[in-house]
């Protein structure tokens, strides 16, 4: 395995995971529903799972890293 800058990788992977969490949360909140009708446990659980999956997918490689290490 090639050497990686693990701190830089963690920053990039974290940013990507946070964006994925936000996208998943927004996707689960329908536009026509009042805020009190949203099942926040489902939204939080699904968004957290999406973040974990994003981090696991980032292990393969991140296009955001300029070094191109995969």
C-alpha cells in the first residue's frame, strides 16, 4: 500500500461524509409535510448510516486528493 497522508485523507473523507449525511437527511424530509410530521429517528438513523457508508467507500480512494493515491 502506498503511503498516505492520513490526516489529509481524514479531513477529505470527513467532509465528503458530512455532505452525504446532509443529502440523505434532506432526501427524507418531504417538502409537503409539516415539520412535526417528520420521523426524526428515521432521518437521523438513515443519515448516519449514509455517513458510515461514505467513509467506508472513501477507503478505496478519494478523487479530492491531488496525489491520486488509490
